[in-house]
């Protein structure tokens, strides 16, 4: 996997972005898994993968359930932000302060709350996870 990750794809301008498989948004999850407590992570370097982001947090917080770097659907490149899910709400809250400004790859991360996907109304600057679509509300 490491051999091809970041290597150019033949006959395209895109590079391979390989990660370990994680449960997809459409896959059923067991009820025993419990609730997710999610944070928003911004200012990610282009080379950061789901695995790298998850590993950065798992090294500090044992309740990390996974991470997702948001990709542009057309280019396959990172949009520079993602989300990290925790099983423990206390670790989620600690991570929002302790990891803000810490490095993941070559850049310091910007950490903030990720709004509940069912929360209404939307607030400026909040990111919402809705299935496989990430929506950012920007006040005009």
C-alpha cells in the first residue's frame, strides 16, 4: 500500500490515495457501538489520509473510532479538512483543546466542534455530516 500511495495514476493527473478500509456511511452499525462524538479538523496538509488523521489522534486518545478526510469528488484531492469520531465524549472535549495547533504531517491542525448531523438550524462556521456529503454553512 505504501508503495503506491501518492504515486501518479497512469494516464491521469491524479495520484493514488490508499487507506485502510473503514465502515462506509451506508453500512449498518451495531447498536452496541454506542454514540459518536465528532470533531472537525481543518488546515490539513494535502497528503494527510484517513489513516494518518486517525493515527494522530489514536496515539493520544484510546476511544478514537475513526477519521475521515474529505475529498473533492472530481479531483480526488483532499479539501483540507476532515472529522474524527470518538466513543468517549470526555476525550472528544479534551481533544478539541489539547490537539488544536498540534501537527498532523506538516501543518498545525485547527480543531472545532462538528455539529450533530440532525441539528437545526445551521450555524455559521459549523460543518454537518449527512451520509457521504459534508456541508459547510457560510453566512453571506
